């Protein structure tokens, strides 16, 4: 990729027909050490700039970075409650991001080397970063926003650009105006040091050498991307929605049956025998909703039957794209069109690769006889049908410390490699998690894949899975992400020798998980919500987003104590009326998990969020109690006692727990033994060497301020833990 990017930069800088003459200069600036083993001095930068000016005089090194992508993505994707339109909206955004935008740079292949050869550093995860000539950058930024509006009509997007020089691509913004010598001089002045210290993330009392090292670490290509990102978010907050997003709904307009917010421009014809399943209740669609529905059908591989009917029903000029292709039918039928590589097709390729492995190495999904014949689920009901109860799980995960990691990438090439590597391993982790805990399922006479991949970005993902496997799938994804060898190499992480010092000290975790084998520098946190199949997706989206924020806050707190692992927060929503406001308000009232309760030192009746290691222990405890036939009445009775224990005392509920365990010890020793092994001996305050001074099932909190317990969390997930797949 080095040569490809260098050639692309040389092509942008070249004013003649011989860009190859500039490649050695570009490679010298970007990839060769400037001052040997020592950090470059200001004089070294001046000398290098003189070399650049000799080859490219009169400001000939005029470059620009262009950064753009969709914003408020979830508002667009989850505008409609039906899975086909959610799938179509997500697929259409992915197609614009990965195909339509690189096409502005005449990049006709999605191969990373081919993209780099056109100056595209990355085009994934809902965003694009590319190099361009400074004179063309404003037009390209405008075209990015136009492409989103053309194809989606209603999705919000933003694109910005920043002028840069060849020297800045390696050494950050304006290195000739302020370099390490200037920093040392400023650090000697207490007033200026107080201003500089927060920008460098340092204490003002830090030594000058420490400040110089922090400064040089930040003066890289990553600094330019950070500047672009700041401009991106400012423009996002300032830019209004596209004019096509909210057309006037006049008194005589027919309201869109899907979004309910826009006038319908296409109407379904009278019902015939050709009508496919899923359209029987569809009366009228706005243009934006029609596009989502159509792309969802294409992605689901329902053409030409269903998509052909759709084009006949809605295929007039109001359903045509604006200047991008001749027609939506052309777009659908183009065999070379990269939109055809949907997540389902990539999943089939993954399964095919799994089937080529020896049987002992294949994951459970690949061992299923008809795995490659299964079709995507048509709705969430077909996904929930694979669970023991009609519940679905929504998994929303995002990387920790990823922004800081990218800010430390020194060159465009390093940034491109890191971006592609992170995207590939996130996809591998997702596929591994799904293949480890699912199998094709028959619903309504169809063999279906019981999951939906809504999006997999660079370091984030959003999935719908069966409810009783959601936590296991999230755990498998989190572990696979953090332990992936390519990530450990990419982030210079340590393998082996890690001491896991969180709250779980048990030994019941499956052998597939070896949390002591790596020390993550980048990690993944997740929110998981389990809900009835009839729960509105847009409502679950808001809740799972809040759960993810709580999980990431827990990861930051753990990182401050030296634990770099990701975390997970979850909720089993057994009725929609459980949460009427927010997760935080519900837990403050129901579990004593709020700032006011913490300030008063009241017991916290939850231990969420959990590290991945702790989640594995919690799932192991739930399975052990299930297998021992622990009476649910005892679980819920103890939970009620915990809820009525008040003040700083946990004595009453602890005595009730010990009394229950002693009774079980006389009647059913196996159940009592499971409680001792998986509750009392397995859980201890974080950072302690062994079981702390306890009042089981309570634990001292890590900060020493009060108590917390895993018991309500265990009760909440007790009915949503499926048996682990059998090994061959």
C-alpha cells in the first residue's frame, strides 16, 4: 500500500504527465527517517522543506484532505419499524459510502490497494478519508454531500476539507511554525505551560523532556485527521437537513405508510396473486421509503421475483436515482455492482471457508448440513423463532481508545493499514460470534439465518440475534476482537503474562476463553438489550445506545485502574413498560444505582457493567444454577429480600441468603454447592487477592464506598441463557 499511496500523492502533485518522478520525494518525506534515531529538529524540517521546494517550487506541494460521511445514521436507518426497510437503509448507506463516494476519485475497485492508488485512505465505517488536489477539494466535499442526498433523499451527511502540505502529511499541522524547540521554550514559562499542558494531556509539573515526547507523539498525520474530525462535527451541528428530507405534507397528501412523516409518491396497485409476502399491508410509500424497501429486498436476495414486482409497482420516474445510473433495475441487475456483496453474501463466503476446514476446527454453524442454503430472515419474528422464548437481542458495540490510537498513526499509509485491519478483524469477530452460538433455523417453512447484521463499521457493530443467545454472542465477539493476533500486533499489545484482577475469581469459564493470554490496548465495549419480538426497534435502539454509553464509562474507569478490557452492560426488557424514561432513571429507582444513592452510601443492587471476563463468569453461574435445577421461586424470593434491604446495612438480605443456602444444604446438597462455588467463592471485590470480607451475595465495591451484588443481574438473565453448543 506504501507504493500505491505514494504514487497517488505524486499524481496529485504532478503538474505534468510524469508523476513517477515525484514518487522518490514523496516516499522520502513520508516513510524515511529524517534524523536517524533521534527526533527531527526544526533545522531538519527546514532542510526537508527546501528539498520539496526545489522539486515543487512556488507552493507546488498543494494538497488537501477530504473527510465526509453520513451523520445521524440511526435516525435514518431506524425511521421505519420494519426489518426490510431497516436492512435496506443500512445497506444503501454502506453502498454510498463504499462505492459511490470512492467513485468520485475514479476508484472502481473496493480492494484497499486499488483505493490507495486513487488517493482514498479509507472508505468504510460510514466515512471516507481521501487525498486530493487543493483546487478540487471544495468540489469533492460538495459532491460527497450531494451523493448521499441523491441516493437516500433523507439521510444527513457532512463533508469537510483541509489544505495540507506534503511535509504536514508526516509531521502534523504547521511544523515549521511551532516545533519541539518552540515547545521547550514555551514550557519554561509557567503561564504558557498551564495552557499547553491540557492539550498534551500532561500535568503542568511534568518535566520538559516528558512534554517534548508527548508533543512529538502528537505531531503526526493523526493530528491532521483530528483537525478534520473537529471541523466535521462543527459542520454537522451547523448544517440543516437536506431539502428533500422533509417535504411539505399538504392536506390532500397521502401519508407514507412506512415513515408516517412524508407524503407518499407511489401507491401499490390492487392486490394480485403476484404480491410477495411482506407487502400485503403496504398501501403507500414516500420516495425515500420506497428506496429503502427496494434495496432491502435486493440485499435479501429476493430478486427478481419480489424486486421485479416492486419495480413494476413503483418503477416510474419518482423512483429513479438522480443521474447516478439509468434506473434502479440497472443498479439491481449489474453483476459487477459491488452492492451485491451484502453481509449475507459475505457470511456465506465465511461459512464456505469454514466448511473447508477439518470438522474438528469448524464452528457449530458451519457444521449444520444446510447452512449454505439458508436465507436471510424476513422479519424479527423469524429471528426470535430460533430462541427458546419469543425474544430478540440487540447488540451494539464500539471500540475503546480507538480515536487515540488513530491519532498516533504517523503517516497516511499507517492510517490506511490500521483502518483496514480494524475493519477486517471486527468482521471476523462478528462472524466468529455468530457461528459459535447459532445454527440455521426453520421458520414458516423457510430455512433462515436467525440474525441480522445491520452494520459492521471500522470498530462498531449493530446486530439483531435470538434473545437467549445475545449475551453469549456478545461475549464471543468481544473476546475474539480483543484477542485477535492482528489487533495485538497493530496496537503493540502484550501476549501472555496478564493478571486478570476483576471481580470474578471462579474457574467455570469455558476453555475457549483464555483472558490471561493477552493484554488489550484496544478493546470493545457493548450494550445488549433483550426484549420481546414485538418491541419497537427504534425504542430498543435508544436503550441499547444508553447501555453502550454506560459500558464505555465503565471501561474508562477500569482503564484508570490498569485494566484495559472492554465492558458490557445489558438489560432484559420483559415488558415495554419496564422502562418509561431511561435506563439510568429505571436503575436508580429499581436497583439503587444512581448518584444520589451512591452519595448516601446505599447498597447498589447490580454489578453492571461487567468486563468480558466477568460476563463469562456470570453466564457460567447462571448455567450452573440452571443445570442444578435451582428453584426459580428461591431466586426471586432472595431478589425481593435484597430489594427491601435499606440503608447501609446488608445484614438482613445476607442472613436470608445464608439461611436459604443452609436449608438447601440439608435438602439438596448439589444446589447449595453450586451457590458456594459460583457465588460465594467466585466473586470478590476487584483488585483483591481473594474473597473479601463478605456478606454474600454482597461484595464490597472497588472504591470501598458501599456494597454491590450480582444477584439481580443473575436473576434477570436466568431465563435467557441457552445451552452451549456441543463440540464435535
